[in-house]
């Protein structure tokens, strides 16, 4: 049994190690130098943050068709959440570490070429495919072993791509490989307890319900007044399916349509709106829900609203439920606004000798709120509803429209953007506008988010919210912005701009971003207040196959050819990593 003095010494050593770890993390945090506009909050002020490994590696570049070679000594920091590649520079006896590329979240880190033969620092760098073949030749008997370096390629699954690094010995390369593997395993275990969304299946379990055939493109959840249960609507290449939440066996094919791209539910009016192959139609929601098994003596007749439609959106402005849809006319985007009207009955009509009954909606379900308005020369991407206005994303930014007149303004305000930021806004696709506080918005582009005031001026004391990947869809479950791309989903806190969670997969796509139902969005907090985590599920997605169990390899597991897995992101906790 250990004596009291031994136990005291062990506790003291452990406390000293923790203190030393904190001091090292803080020292490196203070010494990091960022390129203008490239700052990333690594969470180094967190007392739980640890530095797992650090050391020297080399990078290589060539100039003039490979005739001139430049080897750069790097200092790489492996924290428990990011890998940070820096170039050390000493001045007046003080060493600072200049960050040379965007830090890589461990969830998005991959290593390759970790077993390839060494090469000479003075030799022309071969391509990765030739390293194994040329390795022996480059290690000629008369070479100086001190000039040998050992390749280890680091890949960022997101926008930053890959980076060829070299260790100065085989032992150093092996150590880096082991430390990276350890750090990723620890990160997965830590994030499991800190994640803010759970991934829950909505479809994809073979043998249950009617299989959803064709590609799923859209979905949503709504509460039925008929049975007070939560129902799910799925739209895709081969029609519309519905089912009861948490009951995969209840999924049924209810509408035989082609190329469904959008759907929305107006619960208070009993209407399902569907955009299929450019035709915008409305259906009686109660009958859609009641078709548990397809009825042989009844069909659903659509109320056709318009044709050759590109996209639509539903929302509320000043107590009115509006549907706005867009079509292209020459080079202009043209819009029409309808208002939903409450009717008590569903229309029935006989279909003649076969004795079938056709059910549909009265054409008085909608009335024209505004006949038409247009944006000249605009390529419209999406439409969103704000408190009293509509926002339209197009190639020049975000047009804020008053639906009662022709007044509009485009944000961000160009005169107040610096030159580099203006270039980025011009080169990136505008996607979505989110109200993040009473007087502030987040303009979401495909590569970043920009905070602006209610007047469209940039908020200078807030950094850009940079996505790790190139966003293809943006969803919102306050206070979290969720960006989808093909390989992963990333979750950012709108109050801190920090990356909170990453969900890996292949063929990832958002099918519901929280709009299209009567679920009231969370109210933006007033000045000085913070968001309350919105506990309602508002986000659905689809991937090629079910995600694997937690493992150091986020993409481990076997994909089923042609399989698709529709899921929901269920809010879990509000604490962060």
C-alpha cells in the first residue's frame, strides 16, 4: 500500500502536469499569428483543451517546372480538436508561429502515404503514385541519409484539400501517425458526449413499410389535426410518401408523381403543396394522411396553381399565410404571391361510369395577394420570409422585398464592404438569410456566413463564420447553423461562430431546412440576451447509407449499393465541446 507521502506526491505530480498542459496551450495560443481574415477560434481558452503532440515537419514546393526547389521547415501543433500547421519565425528572441493554412478539425482529417519510402530533399518530388516505385532509386547508396525525408500526406476532407508533409526520420513519422490516430479516437469519444444533435432514422430500414424508390429530394414533419400524431412527408423522383414519425412500417406511397423537388404543409388550412416536374399543385392534407392503405375507389385530384415553376416558399407576414412562387421569363425572375384561405370542406366529384370518386380542393383555397413582381436580370436561388418582408437570394446578394409594393433593397450594402470581402461575396453563391438577433442577420454564402445589421451593413466586431466545406444547403435550428455538403454536415453556434459538431457520410443532402410548415421559428433574442436552444426537430437529411458506429475511421462500414438513408437531426443538448 502506498504511503501518504507517495499519494501526495502522485497527486502533486498530476496537478503539475495539468497546470503545465494549460500553460503550454496558452503559450501557443498567444504565439499564433494569423493571416488577415483567416482567424479560426480553436477554443484554446478552454481549460479542458490539451496539446497532444507537436514537432517539426517539412513541406516542399517547386518553381519553374521543378527546376528550383524550396523546402520549408514547419512546426505542427496537434491539439485535441485541431491540427494546426505553422511556420516558426523568430524575432528579437521571441518565436511566433505563423499559421500557413486553415487548421484541420480532427473529424475531417485523413492521412495517406504514411508507409512510402523516403526521398531526398534535393531530389525532384515525385507524384504520390510514383513514390513507391522511385523510393529505392532516390535512396541510392551514396546519398546522404541526413537529406532523406519521409512522406506523410495530410488531407482535409473539406475545402482545404491535401498537403504533403515530410518527417525527418521514420521514427518521427510513425510517432505522428500514432499520435494522430490517438487524437482522433479521443475526439470521437469526447464529441459523443458533447454533440448537440442526434442522428435518427426516418427511413432506410429494409423490410419495413413501402420502400421509397428513387432519389429523396425533400421532406418535412407536421402535426396532424386528425390523429394528433407527427407525420413525415417524403418527396422524390418517383412521387410522395407519408408515414408516422417513429414508425418506419407506416410509410406509404400516396402520390404517383415525377421529379418532386419541393413540398410544404399548411396545417391550419389542410393543404399539402407539391412542386413536381415544374408543376405547382395543392392536395387535401386530411386525405393524404388517411391513405394508410391506398384506396381503390378514390383518387386525389390536384388543384393546379401554376406550371413551369422554378421554386416556391410559404410563410407568414402580418398574420397572413402566403405562398410565393417564381418562374423565369426571358432573363428576369418573376414572382406571384397567393394567400391561403380557410375553407371547411373538401370538394368531391364523380368520375363517371367507373364509380370512382375524385377528391380535391376548392380553387377558392387561395386568392391572389399580389399579381406579379420581378427582378430584372436576376437568377433567383431561393426565397425566405422575414417578419414583414420576403428575402430573395440571387447572384448579387439578398433582395429584401416589401410584398405590398415594388420597394426592394439588396444587401449587404456594397459601399461598406472592404475590397477583399466584396470579392468573396461576388464569387460565392448567396444561399440563405437568418435572423440571429433582434437587430442582426447572418447572410449565408456557400463558403462563409457574414453578420450584418438590420440595414445590411457588415458587423465589424464579428468574424466571418467560415464553413469547413463548400455548403450546398443551409439549415437552421436556433442557435445552430447547419451546413450540408456531399461528405459531411457541420454545425456552428451562431453566437460564438465556433464549429460544434461534424457528422460524416457520403451523398449527404438536406431534405428539410425547417421551413414549409406551421412550426413557429424561435424568436430572435433581444439585445444582450442569448438564444434558448430550440428543442423542436427542424432538419432532415439523406445520405447513401446508414452512418457507421463510432470508430476512429468516420467512414468505416459497408455501403449498400443504391441504398439511401433519410434521417432527422434531433436536438439533444445545448452544451458545447
